[in-house]
C-alpha cells in the first residue's frame, strides 16, 4: 500500500506507483534546492549588513581595525564550515 494519497476532484485515494515516483522526485528536487535557498538567504543578510556599514568605508573616513575585521568576516561568511546551514555571524563592533 502506498504511503501517499492524492485528492482528485475532492476524492482521496491511494497514489499509484507512478504518482509515488513523481511525488518522490518532486520532494527530492525540493530538498536538493534547500542548500541553495539557505545560501541565498545568508548572502542577502550578509549584503544587508555590509550595506549598513558601507559609510564606514568612505574615502574621507579612516576605518578602525575592528570595523575592517568585522566587514571582512561578513565577506568570509560563505567560506565558514557549515555554510549555509550553520553560520556564526560576527559581532558588530561598538562605536
């Protein structure tokens, strides 16, 4: 007996072998894209954090070592072990 059921025109029935294959293929494709979606989300958050501190990199300001290190750590997020599912965000320095 199938582990899946389908509803067609409001009537529920057990999925056929072919429907089970199609369901499992869709599930596998979705799972395969999970890392890509997580990576995109992390990159988006990283980009927002960098954009929020871009003014500190202005040519008429001298950026402190702490802020330069923080910004580099943000750029290096994608090289962390565990990326994209286990990311440790750097702590923003104080003023």
